[in-house]
């Protein structure tokens, strides 16, 4: 098969195009684990030809409608990670946001959040996800960033368990509040998996974003060469990592809030829900919350006194604020029906945001830390 490297202007790139929507409903978060032929898998699931899938994905990536295509990893199993809330003066908020986006490769989601009223934690406006590779100190990393951006306080909130993980904005459009699975959400742990140097080599090649001309059948052949192994060996190692739940999903990522080049918005509102449930019932509550299809993430995190001791959090997206709140109300009602007391709840709304993959390689951290003069200071003595 021969596919043009440059998208034709006649190929639709809007998310609302029926064929594109059909592809994205699968490609955003339905291809789980490592797949040797990911584009063929998307084609099979959508009942379209692989030629059409490749043509449309190339066109949407070229147009900036899709912001990246890559194999995701279960990064919480590869590097200690956390959600971090930063208290930054209003005048410094934009510069702090820019620093986290441009200067720290280990910060992923960077979001400025607000609440509808003054509530516990509402002075923490800047939120980031952070991965600090094995062998380095997250606390010291945050102290370094705080000094750089002028943060007067920060709260590190590692995920103790995950209950939902999968973006899928397109397939969530029009979803009814209360839509949920018959089974409770899965409980995913966050145990760190140690990898060999060869596995890191394969993983580094595997996770790199796809350029437009790399969207082809058999896309891993060139990555195997990059990793210095045969294709069979690459597939074997990647399959082993997938079996160990190190590999996430093969995914196409859309802009969360920003309009695309064509002016379309996939979603407008990004809500971080907080609940405080009785100690000892976090997993039970998380599994009930994790049933709800609207949620892209749900996890047990300890907010501490800064956030009224909330311990279960979740994220939902939507184009209508009231509808997002109706989804939240349906989850609250479900918790009440399940006899899980909620003594406090809140919503933090996302505003300005930037999303990039967090770097997780210890080798890359070593290089970065050395460059910024932090190499020895951040060592924890582990690994």
C-alpha cells in the first residue's frame, strides 16, 4: 500500500466528520496494551480499511486536530508520580505555567484551576502531574520548581490506587448523566516495575510520538532498528512489558480545551472532582465512582488539610458546564445509594492547560539534573 505523505486538502479533518468520529471513538482509548499492527487494529474495530484509517489519521495529525499519536505507558508503574498543587501569586501564575510547560520535561498535565467559590485549597491555582524517575527525590524536585516559579507552597498527592483511566472525548459526547457499568471500576495498583537497560531501550523507542510519515502499516519496524534489536525481539519485549502492565494504550490525543485549526472544540470544561469518604473506604468508593463512563481518570489521592482531607478524585470533561455538574450529581447520588458517606466534596475547574507526556527515563533525568545543577542533590540512594 502506498499512502501520500502529505494530507490532501480534500480529506476532512474535522472531529465532527462521521468517518473521523468513528475512527477517534476507537483510536483515543480503545486499543489497549501493545499491538503489533495498531492501525490495522483500529481499522478492524471501526470496520474501515486500514488505508482509510491511515489517511484520516495523517490528515488530522497534519492539521493539528490530533496533537499526538503514541504508545502510552502506565507511567505510574515506571516512575513515582503525583498530582501536585502549587500556591502561586496571581501575578506569577502565567509565568509559572509557562515554566512548567517549557522547562520541566517531568511535568505532564499543566492546568490553571479555579473553584466557583472560595473553598479549602482554592488558593492553589496551578496543578501539574509529575513523574520523577526511580532514584531521585520528588520532594527535592518540587522544592527546585517552587524556587524557580515563586510558589509559596505545594502539595504532592501520589495516586495510591487508580479506578478509571482512558480519555475518549469523542465517544463520551452526548453521554447521559449516570451512565455507568454494571461492574465496579477496576483497582489498578501503582507498584514500581524495574526494567533492564534493554527494556528501557525498547520502551524509549516505543513511546516516542509518531511523525506523519511514520503512520504506516507495520510501524514498529523502524522503532526496532532505533532500539538496536530485530522486529521479532522488539515485539517480544514490548509484549512482555504489556503483560507486566507497563504498557498503557495506543492512542490518538486531541486538544482538551483549545480549538483545533478548524475552530472545533472537542471539550470546553475540564473538572477535577474531590470527595472525602471515611478512611478505610477509599477503594470501595473509588470502585463505585470508577463505574461512571464520563470519567477519564479516577484515583485515591490524599488531599491533606490543604484540601479538607479529600481522598478520592476524578476528572470529567464536557462542552457544557451544567451537564458536567449533572454528571457529578449523578455520581454523588450513586455514592449515597451505595451507602458511602461523603462528608465534603468540591469541583476544581480547569482553565488554561497544556498536556505533554512526562519524561520517565532515569537517564534523561540524570542529564537534566546535571544541566540545571541538581544532579547530586536529587539522588535518593535508590536504584
